[in-house]
C-alpha cells in the first residue's frame, strides 16, 4: 500500500469517526430537548438550543473535507460510496439536530402556557415516542459503524411503530383540544413536538438506507 493510499484511508476513517461524534451530539440534543419538554426545564431547553451550533459547525467541516477528498484524491468506487453516504448521513443528523432544537423551543413556550389540567396521557405518549426514536437513532448509528445491513433494515418496522404511535397521539391531542379549548395553545406545542420526533424517525430510517447502500452499492427503500 502506498503512503498516499494509507493517508487517504486514514482520512476516511477520521471522517467516519467524526460522523459518529456528530451522531453522539445529536443523541444528546434529542435527550435534552425531550427532558426539557416533559419536565418544563428552561435551563435544559436553552442548553439544547445552544448545542446545535456545535453540530452545525461539525457538519459543515465534514462536508468540506468530503468534497476536498473527492477533488484532490483518486477515490475508488468503494471510497466514493463512503464519502457520498457520509455527506448524506451528516445531512440527516443535522436535520435531526434542528428538530431537537424545535422541540426545545416548544418546551420554552410550554413553560409560559402550561396548565395543570393538561392531560398527562399526552406527555406519556410523547415520552414513549421519544424512547422509540432515540433507540432508532442509536441503532442506525450502530449499523453505520459496523456496516450492519440487518440492523439498518430494522429501521423499517421501527419507523412503522413510531408512525402508529404518532397517529394515536395526534388523535388524542385533537380530542383534548375539543374538550379543553382553553388549553389549545399548549396542546399545539405538544402536537408539534410529536411531529418533530416522527421526522427524526424518518431521518434515522434514511440513515438505514444509506448504510445499506454503503455496504451493497444498491438503494433499498425502507421508509
């Protein structure tokens, strides 16, 4: 192996390591945002919002490095798949971070409008969705680091489960809005938070598709 090739492979390995670092930061953002929402924690909500800057900066840096590798090296087909899927994965992770920030902002709004009469069943449903979504993000990143198409394909059934629970939560919130119109503003924020979690699940499923393409060279629809 030439020294140039060895250097190139080290850079690819560093890129994948940094992508996983972004994934870890995004997992933390999602956790903080959900905890802020459920516990009406202003400090945690602001922490999640501020943390998105680090995710964005890392994603921009990784994207620049991917483009530079393509422009300055002579990547093989497998190399191109690694670079191409890397760009797609960081794009999905960045959007997950954005969704987490949205949830944190809804948490701040809930602090000002929250009524003690708002049904706990809604928060329980959102918490359950959050747990499922967090596991999806974790599994998608594990599939990426281990090139595991079996784990990647788990995203399909998991996403269906999230969609099913989201629809149940959506219907429950609409029913509560009809019964408690005075709490409509509060329920809308909770509904938007559930929607953002459903979008995170979609992004995790996208990463599953990216992993399958990385390993097999073929696109497979999971969502």
